[in-house]
C-alpha cells in the first residue's frame, strides 16, 4: 500500500489527493510524477514513481527517507526557528526549520520508518541577495546543528554559496539531482521567497520578525 501526504500553509496536516492537482504533473521524458514542494510545505510518499522537486534560494530543504522501506519526504523552510518558541498556529509553523524538521520526521515515523535508519540529505541556504541578514547562512548553520543535536546522521549536504539550486529527489531510491541555477536567476528566486514572506506576514498571529531586507 502506498502513502502520500502533503501539507502546505493553506491546508496544514491534509492528506488528500485533491491537493496534488496544481502541484503534481507527469513528466513524459523520465516517466515519473513530479511533485513540487514550495516554501512552508513538506511531502511524504512511498510511491516509487514520484520525484519531489523544489527550488531553493536562502531556504533549506531536507530530504529524508528510510532505505529499508523506500518511504521518504522533503520539507522546505525559510527561517531557522520561531522567535516565539511555539507553533504560532500550524498555518505558519513549517516555514520555520525546527518545526519543519519535526513535522517531516514525525510523519515518516508515523508511516513506519525507523528513526535510527533515516538517511538525510540537506540542500540550499544560499545568500542569493545582497542582505545583511545572511539568512541562507543562518539556515545552513541551523540544519547542521539540529541534526547533530538530535543525533541524526547527514549523509550528504550542499549548503551555502550565493546561487539558487533546483533539487530533484526520489525518495524510493534516495537519488538527488542538484542543479545550480545561474546568477541571472537569483533575483527571480529571491522575489518568489519575498512574495511568500509577504503573504504569510499578513496572517502572522503574533510577534515580529525581520526576514529580508
């Protein structure tokens, strides 16, 4: 039996095939289903013909699976942690690394994965815009500290730098294709991240944070 769970800021915790309509498409060349994972989302699947796709600027994505079961998933977070130190409403929580990691790992464990068997690969954290905040570096430092503190082994990483990345991850096999995007594409990636920040900031329930200059 296969599983597929997607959660996004607009429908947190959902597990419905209807959510795939605008996020999932069939690629005739590779003969696989491509599932796009956007900022603040995570996705878990056991389907061997699904490839998880995301584009990362300053954000970080963790690709995690249990090789024994072929079940895995990806998250995509924008900031290391909530300054409030709480969930701040599930609608917004997975934009933060600490919550995004807990969400993804918990979903994998619920699907039958073993914590001791998890294979973890992390990507992103590029400082793609001229910002004094260096959010990409903060995200990169966070994910490595988090994995060390939790006793989780990172088998591959591609972090920091100043270029955005496109990631294709196949949970069934653990294969990752990473493509660095050109500097000319950095403004578009940064703009998309900034627009996402603007949308969720309007729904912010408490506290103030500075995300980008």
